[in-house]
C-alpha cells in the first residue's frame, strides 16, 4: 500500500463506526470536494452556505432513490479533525444502508480511505505531530485505564511539551557552538563550556527518565503474560477460575483434565495480565494428546513474563520444591511459588516452606488469599518500574529515537570534557536534533509515514 502525495487532492470516505448492525452508523468524508459531493445528495439545504460545527437533519437522495434519513455534522477547514472540509453522516446502522451510502458517495467522486489516512492528513495539515498522531491509534487500542491515560497524555500534548523543551535546550546549545565556528579564526568563545556541560547533562537526565519510563510503558501497553504451571491436579484450572471469579476452565479430580492452554485476561489496578492455564507437567505419560499439552506448557513457561508455579502443599517436600526453584533461578525466570490446598492441610505449612520466596499460600477452591496473590502478582510485575502521572513512553519507535539521542548526548558531554573542537561537538548536536525530529515527524520520509499510518483502522 502506498500513500502518494499527489492523492491528497482526493476526497476520501470511510465508515468510522464498527461493522455490524447498530442503532446508528457514522460515515466520514474529508477533502476539497466534500461539501459539493454531499450537497448534491442532500437537497433540503445548501450545505456550502451553512456554518461550521452545526448539525442538520434531512434525507439523502440519489436521483429518484431515497436512501435514508440522516444527521449531517459539518466541519469546515481548517477547524476539523483532518484540517480539511469534513462531513460526518450519521445514518441508521443497517449494514445495507451504510454500504449503500458509501457506494453512492464513491459514484459521486469520493474514494475509499486507506487505513489511517484521515489521521495522516491531520498530521500533514499540522493538526498533530507524529507522536500525537500515533497516540490516536494507541487510544483506540487501549484496554485498561492505565493504557488509555498514557495515550491521552500524549494526545493532549504532554509528550510534545517534553520534546519542545528538549529541542529548545539543544537549539540554544547548537546556536552558541555554531556561532563559535563562524568566528573560529578569531579564536572567540561565545559559550561558557561549564554552563553548556551543565545544560547537556540536565537534558540527558531528562531523556534518561523518559527512556526508563518505557519499561513501565511497555507493561501498560502490552500487559503481562502469566503462565500457571504445575503438576496435574495441583489446582491450576481452579486457580484460574478463582482469579477471574468465574468458571472459565473445566475442573475435575482427574489428573490431566486440561489438555491444551486456556488464555484469559485479568485487570489488576489498570494493568492487564494475560493468564494462561496450562496442561499439568509430569515426566511420563502414554497419552499422546497429553504429551502435546505438556510440550505447549513448557513453551508457555519459557515465553511468559511471570510464572505462577502452583503446587499441592500436602504432596510437596521442601527438597522437591528446591529442585524447581533452582531450575527457575538458573534460567532467570520471574516467578511466584503458590502453595495450594491450604484448606486440606493441618500442619504448619509456613514453617515447612519458610526458606522459599516469593511464595503465596492459598486455597484456590475456597478462594482464600486469592486477593493477596493478585497483589503479589502486581508488585512483581511492576517492581522497580517508573509509575508517574507525567509522560510515559509506550512506543518502541519513540524509545529507540530517545535511546540514540542519549548516546549522542553522552558524546557531547565527552567532547566538552575533553575540550574537543566545536565542529565535532556540533556534529553530535545535529544528530540529537535529528532523533528528536524523528519522533515528532519533523524528520521523516514517505515510506516511514506509510508504515506508521497503515497500522491504523480504516475509519481513522
């Protein structure tokens, strides 16, 4: 798919509400011919003479065909989402009616919008910078309060303000260095190198904070994968049901009931945990299907962010558990030991397993300490990560640019300390400005924009 710049004179159309039957469906049209095209299909009023940001009720007609009674929302350039003339048609949510309206609009001069083309036009018309445009997609895809808040902060300009401050600092520094280069023969120094070193060090400190926030931002955006691992009949499916507070997995006393992985999501304090109930692990089984399930369990254990290792405290010895823990530590797994079936144990299990940490004791069947296990899971997932109301980096492209920016800032600091010539220091400053521009779209190319916006949905 290519977005050709000579296609921006086209007037585009797309449905911006989800497919399927609903009370109302909305179709968006944007482009230079928007009002002319819709005006020909809306005979009750002359839309071109009506003010922007107004609503109008009437009938859409094509030749002698009455299509639907609709509400038109008018947005005139430049005060619209795309910066162009925009009309949104709210019609009845019948798939037939929506398809018919779009077909008629295309027959009268529109073309179907490509994925992300409305937002790409907004970017090209300076309604957003590139980071803000990308946050639109993140907001649409957000599935927790934390991910929505992170996307909204960028969309509202929080990240833009951070970048603008960094850019201003670098431009100030660059201007002084470049001025020295113009007067190199006179051996004139316009900048206090000590002050410049302090300036760049503070800029690097702020960039480092943004880079560090990506660890938390990645968790916010993608969630945490959690594999529930253990031997057959340890209570893994019962634990999954207790965590979800619903009967999602089949539970029985027959070992090996779970033959394949079962995946569900759990929201804990705004962070999404993807729980995977796996087949029970045992060394020998003559059941081919069960063996396939065990192989998948091992794969899930390797790829999971966190392992909940569930064991029956009535059957395990501390020696047996130590073998498991040593293996997890050797493989650098992040894990929580979960001792199950406390309701069936009369002994002091706390003392018996006192040498193991982190460990939680529960009864999956009676839901004892399930809420505490959720807290332990949340703490392990976010332990040491940045949690702040300020800007959080969730986009890997932004992180990569900021990381390369930090490398060049370190080069600048090294150059100042070693008293390198201004032209060498200036070279790294230009690289810094380049990487900042990559985030905002001030430095870009058509192929990069095509790739970014092609990941949007059609109606955005």
